[in-house]
C-alpha cells in the first residue's frame, strides 16, 4: 500500500500528538503530512525540518533552491554529513522517489544558485 493511502489528515495528526508512539510511525506521519498535508502544516514541518537539518548537520549547505523554494543539496555532501557512502545516499533517495512517486533528484541547471 502506498504511503499516501496509509494515512489521512486526522490519523497523521493523531500520531503527532500521541505520547508514546514509536519513532518510525511518528516519522511516517510527518512524512505524509509534508507530502500530502494542508499547505499551512506542510510549511511548518518543512521549516522545522530545515532547522533540524541545520542543527544536526551544520556543515551541510544548500547548493541551490528548487523552483518551489526548497533547499537542494549535493548527494556527496549529504553522504558525508550522514557518514555513509554516496551510493547509499543515492539509493535512499531513489527509494523515496519510488515510494512517493515524486522526483527527488533535481538537475543542477534547474535550481536557483546560492550566491
């Protein structure tokens, strides 16, 4: 079953409020909200994700921004920050693409560059 079909707004929000939910389930609910939730919740979670990324991986810097304003990182930089190989990082992103039916790899020419 697709992630999109596993959740709805009510169930995803209930998981976020739950006191004892496991981390994997909580992360899946957040992922669903970022992908399919209402714009106001999506924006809040993306802002929080950006803050968490900056705090946990301060050396990871965006190389540019997607047309919708989301930061874009190089696979090499992400792999280094997570202490995994580039191949592992690429496979993780490919798995997310397949699961979400979304394109996560963005050609560098399609990004707005950081000055």
